[in-house]
């Protein structure tokens, strides 16, 4: 039942001790503010990590060549290893039944591209048809490189959305002629990529055409594979770990590299990296929760201390109330109301402030591993409810102590 007199008492008590109430509220509000901000930061880390893994196919295993650091079979260290078509062929031949996606590429990091009067510098890459899945790209116009392009070394190209906007503007590029390093190619497709403009500033060609047209023979830059799906993460990790070890041994043997020379051939296993990133993110979020909860506890302890002081100050008043017939429950309710009121208002202010800050500042904070910090509203509301419950508990013990005071003892209090 709504008790007007009870609320008048609460507001009168707050009015008499404005500074004390304000400082108590600040300690509570800062606790939930810090917790929500930390949870938002944790979510931002998770979003950033997930965005990184959206760039490529799930479970992607990429292989590249490096420089030997050890002598082997009469060959000196310091040799630059160069992958060739035969490295890709022998890998597919040995592991073909395990592979889901397979591709190789040859990368030109900078090429001059011209359409009409428009010119730009972009990366172009010779690829296999499966490379569209390696990059998680989506074809929005036309098609991607196909087996016929590969077999006949067709002079066709698939361009990124940014290249299309830069060179072709609003014109449909499909069927148009694009000049790449003074060689003319027909545009057969346009793609978008979840990683954004950096990936959409690329141009793809059939790898056979790239090798012939630009005089690189049978050289390739990287090998890319994904494996057949497994039911659990542990199975997928075990499968990919075994595959990378066996693939590394195969390629080292073929290129006359010491079996323990890790620098000559690099292999990136995204499944293993994903576990490391997500484990790290989990630990960070748990730490944030710990810090935030400790801050809230500090605020609640402050509320409890203030309630103890209030009980001490109102001891004689409590004694008079009990002498006039006030029940212990009414005494407890009187103290609890004030405690819950202060905690709720302060917690609500802290919650709104933190959500507003995340809403305003979050979109402005952007990096490769931090994106769109946010907090699920249900979680935020749950923290507020927990805070109110904690505030009630903080007020209960001083209230219970007040209810236990004997009227004669309370009336003697000075």
C-alpha cells in the first residue's frame, strides 16, 4: 500500500542530509556505470574479433613461403622458398578427400588499372574458382572466375565494389574492357567483401592467365584450404592441427627444407587462432565483470554504512515509535524504503549515463579488434535489479538492528 507519510519522511531525511545522500548516490551510480561500460568494452572486443574472422572462410588454413634458417642436404641457409603450381597440385593430390575449399593465388601488390579516362592503383590476384569462398566474397553483378577461364587462360577479371565505383562510377562494368598493366581484360563480375573497402580494392584474374600474361611462370604466392566440417570444435581443432603438421612436412620435403625449419614455410590455422582469441576475450570479459561487481559492492557497502549512521541518528525516534506501538516490521520497512529509494535512483542514473555514453561514443571508436561496444538491454536491466536487491540487503541489516532496539534503551540515547 502507498504510504504518503512514509515518503514524506524519506524526502525530509534526504533534504536534511543532501551532501551525504549525494555522495552515497554517486558511489552507487559510479558502480553500475563502470560495470556497464566495462561490459560494453568487452562486447566491443568480441565484435571486433568476430569481424576479423568474417573476412575469410571458416576454418581457413593459409600457407606461404619464407626463407630457410637452417642448412639441409648440402644447401645453405638463407634460401628464399618459392611455391609453384606443383606444390598446390601435390597438396590437393595427397589431401583431396579432406578438403572442402582449395585454392592458390599469385599476388601483384600494385597494378595500374585504366578505364576510359579513369586510372587507379589496385592489388590484383590470380586465383582459382574456389577463392571466392576463401575470401567470403559475395558476387553482386555477373560471376566469379570459373573452370573454363582457368582452362583456357581467359583474359577476364572480377573487380571489387570500390574499384567499380572509382573507375566505372554508376556505369554497369559487366562486359567492359579494363586495362591492367597495359593488358586488356573483360570485366565479368563485381564482388563485395565483409571486410569492407580494403578487400573491395582488389581485382581477381584466373591464375593461369596471370602467370602467362605477366611472365611469372608457374609461381604461386599462397595456398588456401578449408577442411570438411566436423561436429565439434575439438574435433575440428584436432583435424586441422594434424593436417597442418602433415602439410608442412610434405611441402618441406618437396622443397628440400629441414623438417624443423619453421621459418621456411608459414602456416596459419584460423581455427587455432579463433580459440586463442575467444579465450582471451572471455578472460577479459570475466575480469571486467569482476572489477564492475567489486565497484558495485563498494557502493552498496557505502549505502549500508549510511543506513547504520541514519539508524544511530534516529535511535530516539525509533524508541518513541516502538513505545507508541510501532511493530518491528514497520521499523524495518521505514529504513528499507530509504535504502532502496537511494539505490534505485542512483543505479538508474548510472545505467542511463553509461548507455548514453556507449550510444554516443561507441560508433566513434573503431579499430581492427574493437567494434561497436554495446550492452544488451536485458543484461543492463538485470544489473539494475541486482543492484536494487543489493541495496535492500544493505539496508536490511541496519533496519533489523533498529527493530531490535528496546524502547527504554532507545529513549535514553543522547
